[in-house]
C-alpha cells in the first residue's frame, strides 16, 4: 500500500507540475500577443504622424517653389500611409508638384490615384481635368471617358469627370446631361452636392424646377 500511495502522489505531483508549465506557457503567449498588438499600434501611430509631417514639409516646399523637394516629401508620406483619406490628399498634392515640374502624365496619374482612394472629393476631379487642359488633351480625354461609360453605363464617377470636362470646354448642355446622369446613379454620395452646384450654375432659369 505504501508503494502504491507513493506512486499516486508522484503522479499527482507530476500532474501539478505539468499544469504549472502549461499555465506559464499560455501566459507568455498571451503577453507576447498583446505586446505585439501594442507594437503594431505604436508603429501605426508613428507612421501616420510622420506621414503628416512629410506632407506638411512637401506643401511648404511647394509654396516656396521647390517642387522636386516636394515630390520627395510626398512620396515618403504616401509610403508611410498608402491607403487612407489622407493619402488621397497627399496624392493630390503630389499631382500639383508634378504639374509645377511640367510632368503632366505623372500629375494626371497622381490625381487619378487620389480619386481612386477618395472618389467623393470634387477638387481632385477639377485638378485632373485642369491637367488634361494644360496638356491640351481635353477632347481626347472626353472620348476616352465616353468609351468607358459606353462599355459600363453604371460607372457614375466617369460621368462626373465628363461633366467637368464639358464645363472646361464650354459645352454646358453636355455637362448638364452628364451631371444629371451622375445624380441618377449616385444621388446620396457626398459628391452629389458638387454635381448639384454645377447644375445650379449651368442650367438656365427656365430649366430649373
């Protein structure tokens, strides 16, 4: 009996020891997990804050007439914060810097990227169409976007761009048509208010309700 009792106690002790190590193991895993989350959160905050700082530096370089330096700052800001509403604004600023350097293709690509990230901000469309105008490709751009909507009539934002292009070219009747089509497809998005403002300015009094 004594041997059996000793054996049972030994097994019980081994069981307690194993439970102890299991608890320690999972505690360490838990601390590592939450520590990792904290590190990720800190890195995200650091990246965002630095993106803001580099964007601000880029804007200051633009204002002082140093677009090349501005481009470098905006690129760093985008690298730190690539896919947010703020990065759309940075892409827009990058487009302005490229425009100042007369690199219009890169400016156009930057504005298009800004629109892709945040399609509800009218300024990006205006800047894009202005870059088309400076490069003297407004008619070709209109044809391109008309092809897009002919292949995909539900591409609402292409109608908005077409409206802005037609305004720039003085084709008010077409612009009205495109803005109305945009509102038909997207009556509740933020950009709808901009489309309505265009229509208020473009429509003759007899056409307004």
